[in-house]
C-alpha cells in the first residue's frame, strides 16, 4: 500500500495576530508542523508534500534541514482547503499512490494510531473516502459538521454556512483519507459557491455521495483533534499536550505531587524514580537520569543531569550544562554553558558561566564566575577538591588547580596553582582617638 500525505500549511492564520506562519507556532516548545511531520514520517511507502504560501518560503530551509525528504507545493492565493490540495496535485501525480491522507498543519495532536485506524477502516471496507471525525465537548464551536441521512454520511457543512446554530454532535477533525484516484478525479468539481467564497475540501463528501461512492467516518478522541485558529486555541492545545506528557511520565515512574504545575517540552527525557516538586519548567533538550530530585521553581533548558543529583529550589540551568552524578545545585544558583563533575556542591546564590568544575569541589554561597569582560565570554576551570569561599569573584579566563582554597570575599584574577590558599586579608586599623 502506497500513501501520499498532504499537510496543509498555507492558510493565512490571520486569527493568530502574528507575522509568524500559524503552523510554526509552538506546542511544547516545538512547531505544530513538526509534531505532524514526526507523526506521519514513519508511515512506510509514503511521501509527504507540504502546501505552503509564498510568505512561508523563508522557512522552507528550516523544514528541509530537519525533514530532508518532504516536498513542497505553493498555493499562490489562499482560496480554501480544496484549492490548497489542488496545488499539490502536480507532486501527487508524479508519484501515483493508492491512498492520500490530507492533514491540517494546525491540528498537531493527532496520533499515528488514529490515522492508522481510519486508514485500516478505509482499506478494509474498500471506501473511497474516510473522514476522521470527533465529538467536541462544546456544541457551540467552529468545526465543520457531519451531515447524515439514515445514519449514512452524506456531507459536511462548514460552520460559516450554517444559518442558525445547529446541534449536530459529530464534527470534522480536518483530516480526510481518500483513494488517490478518486481525489484527483473529483477535486475539480469543488466550487466556491458559499459565503466565504472559498473552495472547501469538505464539499467532496457531498460530491462523492452524489456519485454513490463509498464514504464513511472514523470517530476519534476529540482532544487529539483540537485545531488552532487563534492564540486561545493554541494555549488550549498546549494545555492538552502538557496533560499527555504528565500522564506519560507519571505512568513511567516519575513522581510529581502537583503535576498540573509542571511544564515539559516535546523532547524532555526523564528516567525512573525522579522527584519533581511543584512548579518546575523544562525547556527543550533536557535529559534527567534516575533518582534526581528537582525542587520547586527550577527552570532548566538544554541540560543533562546524571544520577542522584539534587537541584533547586529556584535553580536556573541553561544553554548546554552537564551535571554529573551525586552533585548538588542549591537555591538561587544559575549555571550556564558549563560542566559540573561528580560530587560537586554549589549550594547557594551563585552564578557559574562558561565553566568547568571538577569533582569533589565546593562552591560557597554567592561565589560568581565573572565570565564576561564586556567583549568576550571567558572560561573558568576549577580543579578537583577545590574550596571556593563565599562571595568570591572568579575573574575569567581563570584556572584554579586541584586542591586549592579561595578565602571568602576574594577577587581572583590570576591562575592558582595546585594546593594553594588564596585569601583577602582583614585590615585592622586603630580608631583615631582625637576625632
Ligand atoms: C477546517 C475544516 C473544518 C474542520 C476544521 C478542523 C475545511 C473547509 N474546513 O476548518 O471542517 O472542522 O478544519 O480544525 O476544510 N489552508 C491552506 N490554504 C487555504 C486555507 C487553509 O493551506 O487556502 C490550511 C491552513 O493552513 C490550515 C488548514 O488548511 O492548516 C485548515 O484551514 P483553516 O482555515 O484552519 O480551516 P478551519 O476553519 O479550521
Ligand atoms: Mg483550522
């Protein structure tokens, strides 16, 4: 069985109030379009064609850098979903396939399982068209409504064409699967005789019905089909995405007292027996190994954390940090682009930037790496078994070799050899009695 997969992404997205193309708005810190492309790119014997507008051309390279096999079709004017599919026909005809799946780039949560089940229904029953449908929680919605006659699907009416609110339960998810041959033959029959003067792909249901073609629908879970037409929808989809992630982590042995307050990215990786306290945020590229404790209000992005590490509360760790096992990063500590080796303690109020801290070293409260000299970012290397006293300023570039001790409040701007003590003397001056 061969498949053409068309992803519609040329819509104006005017309801998003943003210059960024709608389908590149993010869910779980990942563009909606990428969610869909990840879902469909594992279908065997298939090719993916994305329908884009001229204004999307600037973003084409971004897509190709990640999905090098996808093809593009340009829809010159946004005249509706049927017109968008029409603009991809040249590419579809180049590789004639058995079936064509049309998906909307603004419906990112659809699962591969649902697409497979509806495709199976179409193949098993030799259908010409299978619509993926759903039952929205709220009957007042903007989705296209499925129309039935004697329990048989005969059409889809767009909300904009309904005179008064109609209480139809079953709506169109926006995803339709066709026999490719039927789609190609009938697309030209869609007209734009409607209020919006658009070519609706959904009109094909009525066109197929009138020719006695075999049509049906597959009802899936509504939450999978949440579509994004404005920023309120986007926050709702993000919310649903978080619920999916939380459920998945809880079922895999991640402990969360208040999961509703924890935010994950699309690629967050967390091993077993990890405790996440309330209000922790995971930006992209975070990987947490077993037995880590993340205390409240910590913010992590682009961080790898090994076993038995304690982080937070109120830690900010970002931009390429590796923390090795048994280390402790305490409250109000910020770490950026640094390597923290095993058994290191940075317990309170520090800034560590562009640094390497080797094993068994201790960084005292308020110690700061002064990594920026106004022009360049410079590196700090702290050896093994070092003790960095409280409130020290480590002026980079700087190397502090193994076993050295820096006394509290010292400004260190020279490299420190092994096993050396650097400290700032207290000056004791007698008071002048005459004054
Ligand atoms: C569409 C469906 C509706 C369904 C809903 C589900 C049609 C006519 N309506 O409505 O039945 O309930 O999705 O979310 O299909 N696009 C283009 N070119 C265009 C117009 C749209 O590429 O000229 C793309 C958009 O980028 C978007 C998708 O097609 O990814 C759907 O378009 P949108 O305008 O969001 O349609 P809805 O009103 O949501
Ligand atoms: Mg939409």
